[in-house]
C-alpha cells in the first residue's frame, strides 16, 4: 500500500496549481460572478484547458484522449477547487465525456469526443428536476417518440452553465413513472434548440445556474445517447464519477480556505499576540486539518478503486457526504477566524463562504448519498 | 499510488487471520491486556510465530520482518478480532530500549519482550502531572551503588499483574522541567513498591488501573534507560508510536459494525428499527465518519513505511478517540431506554457493552495525548503555530 503520487501525477498537480494560481485569481472569479447575462466562464481559459490536455485526460487513447484515470481527474479537480475555478469541466470533461464513452455509438464517439477534447463543445448536464430530491427516480421530463423524432416537454432545475453551453446532455423519461429507476433515456442536443428556454437562477455562489424549460422540443432519434429506457445503467456510473470529482473539488476549496485562515491567524494581533497563538483558534485549525487529510484520502482511495473497475457505490456516497460536510464546515469556521473581516464582501474568503454551503447542497446534497450508505448497511426500507 | 495490499501483504494478513481463527478462544477474546493465564498463553503463541520481535536483530530474539507493514497489519487484525494487543511491550518498551538502551539492557530485556516472558506497566502519570507530564516529581536520587525512588503515580494500568514498571522519574530537580527526567526499569516485586486499585467507571467486568506508591524503592544502577535526563525525549518518541500502534482504529470499526448489525436486526413494537429515517440518517453520517478514521489510519500506515508518523498519528488519535465515543453514544440513542440497561439484564442489547463503551471511551480522549493534546501537536508541529503558554508571538515570528 502506498499513497504517493506518481511523477506524472505530481507534474499534473504542479502544472494545474501554477496555471490556476496565475490565471484563475480571486479577481478573475469575481469578474465572472458580476454579470448575470454572461456565460459564467472564460472561453480563453477553456481553450487553455484543451491545450493542456485536461479535457481529454480520462478519455481512452483509442478516442484520442490521454487515457488517464479518475484518480488523475481528481488530482486536477482538487486544484480547480483550490481556485474555485468556474468552468464547465465537470459537466463536459467528466459527465458528458464519460456518458459518451460508455453509451455512445461509434459515430457519436468519434464525432463528439473529439469536440470535447479540442474544447469545441461545452456541455451542460440537465438531470436535476424541480424537486429537492436527486437521482434517477425523480426524473419526470417527458420524451415521447413521434415518428423519427422525440418530442420533449417539461423542465429541469439547477443546470449549471446551460445557457453558455453548446450542448445539453438531457436525462428524460421515455417510460414508466416518477419513482422508478428504469424508463430513463439520455439525449444530446444543442442548447439553443427551438423550444428550449434558459432562466437564470440567482445563487449564493453567483455561479451560472438555470431553470431549463422544454416546450415541444423536437429532436431526431439520432440524438439519443445510450439505451432507450435504460439510461440509468450508464448514467449511474457517470453520476458516481461526477460525485467523486465534485468531492475532489470540494476538498480543494476546503484546503485553500484553511490555508487562508491559517495565514491570517499568524498575522492578526489581538491581546498583544497573533490570534494563532490562542488555543481555541489552534483547535479549530487542527480540527479542520484532520478533516482535510481525511477528505483528500477518501477521494483518492475511492477514485483509485474505481479505476480498478470495482463497484464503489458505498464509498462514492461516503466520499460525497464527507467532503460536502467538510467544505461547508471549513469555509464557515475559516470565516469566523477572520473575525468581522470574514463577513465583508471584499475579503477574498467570502467567495469560499458563499460556496461552501452551496456545494454541500449540490448534487444530491447529503441526503441522497447518506440514503445509499444506509441502504448498504441496513438494506432498503421495508415498511 | 497503490491502495491494495501487495500480494505479500495480503498473504501476511491472511496468515494472521488464519492464526486468529485457530487460536483465539472466547476466553482470550474481549480484553486488550495480557492479564490472564489464557491471554498470556495466547500471546506466547504470537511470540512463537516470531510476530513480537519483527524487525529486530536476531541476536536479541528478534525475527525478520516479513514485510514493511507487518507490525501494523498484525495490530489491525488483533483489534478486529478483539484479541489482546501487543503494541505496548513491543512498541514502547522494546523500541525505546533498542534505540537508546545499553547493550547489557538490550541483552537482558529484548529477548524477554519478544518471548512474552514479561508484562509491563507504563508508570508516568502523577497526581500533579497528567497532560503536563514534564511536571512529574517522582524523585530518583543517586545513592552511589543504586537509585532511590520516592513518589506517587496514578492511573497505572497493568501494575497489578506487571513484572516490571517503566517509570518516569525526576533525576535533576534543578534543571528545566523537560530536562531533568529519566526512565528507569523497576522490578514489580521491589521492596517499597505498593499499589491500590482504581476501578474504572463501568460494570462488573470493568477495567482497572492503579495508584502506585514508591517508598524508598532501591533500583540497581544499570536500570536507567539510555542517558540520564534524556527521558522526556524518549517518552515523546514512544508516545508518537503509541498514538498510532497501540490505538489502532480497527477497534472502532469492529464496534461500529457490531452496533450496525444489531440495528439491522432490532425490532420494537413490530417495527424494524432500521426503517426509522432518523436512525438511517444518523448511522449513515457516522458510518462516513468511521470510514474517514480508516482513511487516516491508512495514511499513517503508508507514512510508517518510511518514518514514524507523528502529526499523522496525532490526527489518527484525535479522530479515533472522538469517533469511539460517537459510536457508543449513537448506539445508546438507537437503543432508547434499553440503552441504559446494564450487564446482567437479559434485556440489555449487546450485553450492555455499549454502556461500558459510552462510560469509558472518553478516557481515550484524554490519555496518551488526548484529543486536545493531539490537536495541539497538529497546530504546533504541522501548522507552525506558537505555544499558547509561551511568550507572545507577533506577525512574522511564526513559521
Ligand atoms: C483508564 C486509564 C488508563 C490509564 N493508563 C495509564 C498508564 O498505564 N500509565 C500512565 O502513566 N498513565 C495512564 N493514564 C493516565 C492518562 O495518561 C492521563 O489521564 C492523561 O495524561 C491526562 O492527565 P490527567 O488525568 O491528569 O488530566 P489533566 O492533564 O488534568 O487534564 C484535564 C483536562 O484538561 C485538558 N488539558 C490539559 N492540558 C491542556 C492543554 N495544554 N491544552 C488543552 N487542554 C488541556 C485535558 O485534555 C483534559 O481534558 C490512564 C488514564 C486512564 C483514565
């Protein structure tokens, strides 16, 4: 057993750290936050991601990707989380790419993966419905076969970057009813397809989330990705990977917030000494340190095992639940250490404070994943 | 990066598992100390396998370490099986003697430890010196041909069955408090050594520790470990090891799984307890926290392949001792009023074990660097923050 990064992994981490610290500064993020109309990420930065090979990092070499694994994506995502980098990396290079690799026809793979790797297609993931629950059973968006087409009606919520994206990966219900895991079908379509409207949802992170309405949206059968009515068999794996990468991102954000708070505690003087000399501040910081080490380890552990092709659902759930807790807790506690300045907008860490809690609530929050942990322990609810 | 045990590591683990399957009887199971004839006999068998002296030279009765992680794999498996653990004798005593003791002392004591021929009491804590161990006062005077020891110790576990006491004493009353401490080895039957039990809160099978009195105890000159007045350094080295080697997280995993298994089967008023949404949610949260403990331990194990884990061990210790109480606390919550039924009641779930755990586990949050002290170690050694009790620090003075 050995947890050390390989040379390549170290290089990836260092490159990502250097690049993001230089380009994705607090001011840069604030600028993207400013205007609701704008897409919420930088196309130039996206092009650089493509150039550095990040968008095809985990796409198999046979499809011209780099053929690395989830653990490598997690190492990269931790760095993105450190810079709270606003980018559609998760929805594009993890979710869409993986869904296409697992579910695409040969034609879809050869066409769509290349676009992703080259940075030419940005994807948004339309999964979450207008409900506080998460997961396959909640999917209601209806897609009806109509000759050579499907007609889609309904809406999705909390879709990040949907307006600025080129394409949408849309999870619909073609059979069965809400409450069932089966009956789901995935589609890929342009985000400006006729009948689709994007309504901006103001969020506490000031990221770009939308309510996406589908009104008689008509797409050809060739827009289907993966099996009709059995989309969850693929999506299940995709969502698990996405949860791990999101967790890595959370761990990175928690880590950097902790560093800011530690640094501040060594500078701020009260009662004639730096506040970091006060025991209670030391205890807060030490507690957060333990959580960060735990969070990083479980992210790598889970990702590594998934790369070996193992079923890790239980661990994915624990990873997501713990890192979610961790990022909220550390962003909150870190802000407290800053005293009054922790709550003044111009302080850099308010960016983290606004994100910690939001991240915790995202992608199934704690509840969806803890249900999975409970089910693994106790079996399904019988009553 | 490689999270799986290697073939050799897994092979060793399986060998230990098979051994425990065959040798660990009900009589032996259930206590961490080597305090009954059955447990002594059990550890004798571990010794016969060569598993006590792994990594130590053969001339001292040691054996070749089959693999770098052997010691840790052994400890984890012992904990998982609820067997007596061997970390104290090997980890603290043998390591300290091997690294710091005289050749004569190594020859005398190492083989005995590795053959399980002796049990030890770690005699550090005093009424006035607990967390602040360096405040210890137990006097040790040089009387020319022997040392003369006078003082009172408390909470000395194992003193009632130990063969030797490993005593932290003050050899220089005038030096700074950290600099006047030494360690001596005292025969348990030495004249002037007496003890009385201090029973731990708990049911009839509860743990015991002891108050120990050294009243003009004479100790031979050659029983001072290493160099005089260097004892505090040795103690700190050994504690890093203890936080990790003696307190394996696996015991918490075992306990958590036992409670979860109980919840899964429990029914009250015809309803399955595990259907209760609050129970499911709380156990899921705790299962996640338990998993993080396993992760921190894995991290320590990986570090240990290269050096003694120190700040990592402190993380492991702080988390483990917090989680231990959380497990017992949630177990009792889940049991409701049955939770407070004790050993002896036929209605007590899990024979009342969780009551004892609830009452006693807190001691792990204060002993061998408790939660607060472990976090202080992290703050000071890893985060570079200054001593809260030291002179005031201004900006740029901290690392
Ligand atoms: C069951 C049991 C077995 C034991 N076995 C042994 C043994 O075999 N050998 C042995 O030598 N000792 C043993 N001990 C003693 C144990 O190591 C001490 O209890 C421990 O060192 C704490 O010391 P104390 O009890 O004097 O508490 P104190 O040091 O008085 O601590 C009281 C409280 O103050 C906190 N505190 C103290 N200093 C600080 C600080 N600087 N910063 C923050 N918080 C602080 C502590 O965390 C604790 O919460 C045992 C104890 C128990 C309960």
